[in-house]
C-alpha cells in the first residue's frame, strides 16, 4: 500500500518512509512519474527487508550506522539499476555519474543522520 501523509520523518528530508506493510510518500513531491517509480522501487526493498527481519529491523536501523548503511545501499542499488537501464538512459537522458553523485549526497545527508561521508559514499556507489 502507498499512503501519502505528513509523516514526522519527512522533516528530516525523507521523501518516503516505509513501515511494513506501508510505504508513506510525501504529499507535495514535485517530481515526474518516473521519479516516483524510482522511490517506490527503493522503498519496496525496505518492505522486503522489514518483512524478513521483523520488528528488530527498526531497532537495528535506528541504532546501527553499519546496518542502516547496508540497508540503504541495497535500496539505492535497486533504484540506481532502475535509473540506468537502457530504456531510461535514452528516454530521460540519464547521466549515470550524476545519479551516483545524487545517491552519494543522499547517503551522506541529514536524512540518514551522518551514517557516511560523501566521498566514502561516492567511492562505494562508483563501483556499481
């Protein structure tokens, strides 16, 4: 289920939050449908992670930077693959380098509470 609302976590810069079995998406996002598709792909990874680990997922996610990073890398990698597939590369003139930089900015931003620095994040995503 996809539910748009004013989730308090949106104040930290998140555009979407997943709390199994729901995906919460910020109401006022001004992005094209393809961007929303990318967000849903990312959040579906979190749905699967949460279903697998149950309630312990949240505790580990909040208190362990290493765990949070591993979960976000899985989700962003799926999102990255969506953006850089052949069809999207041509149709939306996607620049894979810019997508990787954007992901590194997200991973190193306030949304994830300083779990990783920008350059370290960029080094990781540049290997994709």
